[in-house]
C-alpha cells in the first residue's frame, strides 16, 4: 500500500547517468532547478525541456515509471493551475458566470505547470539514478569546504545515509505491524479524527520500540567495528572525477549559457543595446 | 467444511517488472478441528497463504469460503472473519504495545465490541490457557523473555475466541526447550478446545509429532497434502525443496539399509523407539 511511492527512489539499471559522479549530478540538478526560474520566454523552457528529455533518454529509466511517481503531486499541480488560471487579472479571454479566464492567467498557468513538472522530474531524475549511499558520499565530499566554518559535514552525511537506509525497512515494518493489529480486530479506517488518532497507538508503539532497538543495534555494530567519526576515515570507493564527469560539467555549462541566453533574450538585448 | 480455498492465485506487485506469482492455483479444504502443519522453504508462499485465510491479503483471482460464505463478497465483513480466524504473526514484537501484559491481551476482545468486564474475563482465560504465570500479568510485555512474549501474543489472539487459529512460525528464534513448551501448549489447546489449528513452520521435526495433516508448499504451489507418514516417505522430493524429513526418518532408513527390520514410516520419536526396540527383540 505505502510502497507505491516512487518519488525519491533509486531505479536499478546501467547508464551513463548512473555512472556519473554524484557531485556532478548534485550540482547539475541544483543549477538546472535554478535555471528554470530564470526564463522570461518560451525559448528558455524549450531548451530546458529538450535538455531534460535528453537526460531522461540517457538515464534508461522508463518514462512511465517516473510518471507513476508524479501521482502524489497531482493535487498540488491542479491547485497551482486552477489558481493561476482564475485569479490572474489582465485581458479577458473568456468569461462566464463568475469565472473569467485571462490571457495572462492562461500563460501563467501553463508556465507554472510546466515549471513544476520539470522541477520535479529533474529532481527525481537525480534520485532515480543515484543510490542513497552515493548521494551522501557526494554531499560529504562536495560540501567538504564547509568544515572551515566548523560544520560537521561527515556527521550530517552519515545521519542522512542512515535515515535513507531505514526508510524501506520501517515501511515494511509498518506494514507488518498493521497486519498484526488488523488480525486482532484493530480498525485504522473508520471513525472521526480523535478515534483514528487513538487507533494509531497500537501501530506507533511497536514501530518506535523497534526503531529504537534497531538504532541501538546499529550503534553497537558501528562501535564494534571501531567507528570514530569522519577524521582520518578512508573510503573503499573514493569519489574521483573521470573524463565523463568533466565532459558532463562542460555540457552543463553549455546548457546554462544557451538556455539563459535564449530564455532571457529580451534582457540580453537590452543589455547589449545599452552598451 | 470450515474453510475452502478455491483456485487461489496471488501476484505480488502486479503490473510492475518485479511481479512475483506468490500463490499459484491453490485448492484446499480445511475441516473443523484438524491440526495442520504447513511446511515450506523461505519464500514458498506459506505465510502469504495464511494471510489470505483471514482476509489480510486479497487474492488476485480465486476465492475463499468460510463456513459456506464467500469472504470476497462485498457485504461480507472481514472484521468478523478476523475474529473467527485468528492469526498470530511470527514476531510478537509487532503486536505488543500496551503498558502491561493484561491490557495488551484485552485489546483483541475490546475491538470485538465487548464490555470491559467481558474483555478482561476473556483475557484472563486466554492467559491461563497459554500457561502464562499470573505474577507476570502486570509487567510490561517488553520486559518478557522471547518465549513469554510469544505466549502473550498467542493469548492476545486466543482472547478473541477464534474457531481457527493460525500460528506463523511460533517457534522461530526459541531454544529447544522453549520450542517444545510452545508446541506442547498448542497441542493441548487443540485437544481441549477442538479448535482448528494451522501451524506454519519450516522444520519437519517441529510438526511431525503434533499434526494430523501436513501441507508442503513449494514455489507458491501445494506440493504435498497428506498425513505425516505419507509426506515423509517422499524424502528425496522434500530435499529438492530444501526441506528435510524428521531426523527419525533418516535414522530408520539407515537402519533398514543396514539390514535391521524396522518400520520405516514411524514419524514420532516414540514410534521410532518402539519399532527399533521391537527389531532388537526388546519389549
């Protein structure tokens, strides 16, 4: 039941995108997301969309699988579209009863929907092609410079790795506990808010007990293997940039230059004429 | 006929790439009062089948009839079914949540809509039946030993007074003594109350002594469905399914090969002992 959520999950396959250094993907995703907010005209979006399609093709992740994960945000998407469509003032396109749709509203709704979709697909493309371990490794190494201002980068990365690792385990456990209590006649579905909240107690208590037990076991196992934090710790598979990573950085740069140049054409021309 | 399973199929993760056909065309009749052992390797579908019997999982195709009623009928109340068919899961940690043992056992009967007094009476009775010591009634269930936790978990389901009791690997993780205690307790439960009991296990030695009938599951199918001595005669096939016949079967086979006239089909330790003694002319 809870396992249908694919957003943020890793998709096991082999592709160039999967093999890319996580730091490239992290920075790339960040820049891509920022770039989506810089455009002023359709040309920019067209370039961004093209780039996204190219990346999806490269990733070998089935498009249907990605879309399935989008179901959860359908609600937000609809609300965004409707609000922009009906509540933007400007030249009236159609008007009936109390509802008016303006040209500006229509444009805004389309751009917002497009932007939101590309935002989410872009971000999920990273998680789909990067294992949680790789991701935290990338974060740890990519954010190493923050150590200068005494940020516990390694500890944060470790916590993230552990948290991500335990999500599927706890989901499975929730499923089992739910079944065990259902077998004892528990009812999680009917009744008002208070009754439903109360019905969660037989689910949450065993879940917390087991989470604490697991945390304890994990701490013990880490200590038994002499874990002492990040100082002087080496990696079995250290992150080293390869040729393809530099190539990816170049492609990313090219994308940024082209898309921002096209997407902000009006601003650019103004800038050029003023010179 | 208490339970009839009719052409049951179940597919995990249907419509995905990782779809697993967990149950394939299961047909089964479970009469009242029988003590049945369900044996299978990990992933053979035994637990999946058990979760169908009380409606926790819904079959992809096929139906289950409980006392003549189709449990997948739209107006059939699954909550009622769950009070008739009690299922105790493998890990008691998954169901214990109250501050003390006694109120935890009360949870089931309370869910049936019984009054506090009736629920407490049933809890008391159930805890007595599983042989739980009275002085521990008000301790936290989390402080108990593995075997005691298991008793409380079984009592928690027994307190709902089910007609059919399904125990999913009730002996997993227990030492030999604890295992024997639990199995003996289950057997006496069955003898006294005439309940239908389904005991899931992956060890033949666990069930050989106690059950009337054995179901062997393999890759989502029922491989054997017979009385213990007939099932154990298929030693080679069982081994192919990564299962083993009880230890006594192996000893008796070796003895017979060595030319000693013993009854190879003895299933329990007592039967084996008597046939060996007989073969040596000792009464």
